[in-house]
């Protein structure tokens, strides 16, 4: 059963928001891709760093707003971000986390209670899952949702602007479309700059450093048909490539494709 199907019975119970129902399920240990979960609500990428690195990372995000649009940030040592959900607990409410030491993933737990420290700052970055609702509303297919897999993501040769120890390649997510659909996808996603906005590249994966479209660096491969082109959006997994390159002594992120579901509404992010 897909994660979306597993959550479906929860959505109308107890009068709770679908986003909170999803978080409660993940808090209870459910893990799986959040694509298509709690439609209408904003999802976010997660990066948690010690306070000594927080200012540099914040600057990195400011310099690279396409892959790293900040939609929420915690106070030092506080696992709550009330602006994203009054009951939200950043330590438990993501389906699966990654714990990093010296730039390497050492653990992928379903909560990080045992790793939480009083000097940590959490950053939540906009996620392209949020604009997928608008794409589907226009009849544009989402291949990874159709196949119930994680969106394919790739490291590119597009270098991010550096800040302190943070530098490295942009990561992109990919959705295949026929050319006319791709044009419409550009128009639609341009209205959502806080969740990556318009694509950064269309077609020709090799020109942005992707050697094999069938071998994503993160997520799962999806087919690109002969009458389709791959369309690439900046991706909030970029900090994970940067954390690896910087060999930060300690960090926590989400596992790619398993996002934080917030109580923000997708419609409120659109720029008309």
C-alpha cells in the first residue's frame, strides 16, 4: 500500500487538518514518500545545523534562493516552528531523517530525539511537491506520483554561490513532459517562487552534468518517453550535497523525497 493510500482514512477523522494527520502518522513511525500526501498543504525540505554554522547557512540560502527558499526557521535549540504548525515537532514529524557526521550519512532514523542538541537550528526550505498540486489541477501528469515512487533528483554541474564553508553543486528534480506540457509547466510553476519556481533547465541532461537520466543520485528513476523531454527544477536536496562537500561535523536532514508536511497552504504561496 502506498503512503498516500495509508493516510487516506485519516483525512476526515477528528476534524484535524490533513497535514497534522500526516505528521501524527509520521510521528508514530510511518515512513514513505510524501509526494501526493495532504494535497493543498506545503511540504518542506529540512536542514538542521549547529548554531556556529547557522549564519553561514542562512547566507547560503539567501544567495541561492532557487534551490534553497527558506519558509521556516527555528530558534536555537527549539524543535518547534509555530509558523509552520502549532504542534509541529521537528524531531519526530518527518517520515525519515538523515544524520550526518563529517559529510557522511551515518544513520537514517524515523526520529532524531536521541540526536537533538541545545545548539541546533532547523531550517525548512520550500519543496517542489507544493507546486505539483497546481500542475495536476491543470491536467499535467506527475510521473513519480503515478508510479508511487520518489521523484528523481540529480547533482548537476551548476555551482551554487558559496557562503562560509557551504559551496557545491545544485541538485535538481525532474519531471518528464511533452513539449507543450513543459511550456505550461513553466508558466504554472513560475507563480511559486517560494517553492523553487520555474524550471532551471529543459531537455539535454548532459549539458547540466547529468550523465545518465536513468540513474538519479537521489530518489527513483522514472521513464522519459520518446515524445517527452526532461524538465528540471532546482531542488531542496541541494543542502545535502553541500553538507557532504563541506564535511560539516554534524547535521541532520530529511531523507530525499520524505518531507516535512506543514500547515501552510499551497494556494497562499502563489504569486498572481
